[in-house]
């Protein structure tokens, strides 16, 4: 399958950035393709999904474009003190893709997923911009960031998050729990997320699952054997692709 690495100017970040793009070999019936935006974890670059999983193999039979942008350490968030990583994805990445590739531009033609920091990013962007995305699939997500700083959080990690989310992130537009409470139910994306039972982020995922249950928001949640590892994500991204395809594959 064709694999591109594209460099493009990011107005949000005021620098050149790159993304990896998997182009399909299978043609769509109308020449337009749905897009899966696949986000990486903390410090990952845009090649990480391609290097550490068989994502190219898993989408080989689908007329689907997969876009993997550079994640850096930005949490896909416009920082309180610093760069605009959220605006980078929403305006620069999606804008570039929809300007230069033959893609569907309705919400059912865009889906978003990710792991760890990128799982948080996928859930946040999907809930904050439900008019843009038809489905969300996230793995081992950092659900607690943007919601609250646990008392036991190491000072080093707290100092990393403070310039991003500020001292009191609860209830903000970066808080998954608050976004779920405020979302327009008529635009609710399909939601799926999972976590390994030996993952340090498990309790945050369980808490977000319970929160969605209390709000009566339909979603799929699963726990599987495994930890915060690429072995885990390589297996379960296959389920995410199948979940997304139920949203974006209709009529292709």
C-alpha cells in the first residue's frame, strides 16, 4: 500500500510538521475515501504506528485513508501557556488532508482514534467536535488528564501538565468528564475504548466508563489482558478499525 510522509506548514504551531498517510489500494465506488485520524502517545512521532504495529496490513482490504500526525508532548490541547496542539489537528492536519486528498467531508467520513496520550486526544477531540467525527476508538487512554490532578501524582508529572491544562482543569473544555456532560446528544459519535488490566491507566478508564454509564451515553468499553505496551495496541487496533468501519464504511 502507498505510504506517504508529508511535510506541511502548521499555522497553529508556527513551524513545519509532518504526518504519515496510508493510501488505500482498494478503490471506493465514488472516488472519495473516509479518513481515520490515528494519534500517538507521549513523545511519539508520526511514524510510530507504522513502525510498531501492522496497521498497514490491517487496513489493506479497506478503501480507507489513515492519517498519523506528529503528536510530540502536546496532549492534543491548546496549552494555557504555550503552543496550540488542538488547533493544529483540527485546522492544520484536517485542513491539509481535505485540501489535497480525495476524501469525504461529512462527519461520518471522519473517524478518530489513538493510544495513551492519543487516546485522551481522540476522546477529547471527538467529544468536543462531534460535528466533525462519526466515531471514536481509544486505547489505554489518559482519561484523567484535563480532569483532575490526583493527590498522589508525582511532582515531575504535575509540572509537565500545569502549563498545558493550568492549575484547575476540572470542568474545562479539556476535561473528558465535563465534555461528556455537555455534548449535544444529537451529534454523539459512536464511542469505543479499552484498556489492559495491567495498565497503570486502568482506573481512569474505569472511572470514565462509569461516568458515561451514569450519563446514559451509549458506548463500548472493554478490558483485556495486557499492559501499556505496543504488543497490546497492535492487537486491539484491529478491533478499533472494525468499529470505525461500521461508521464510515457504509455506502463505500
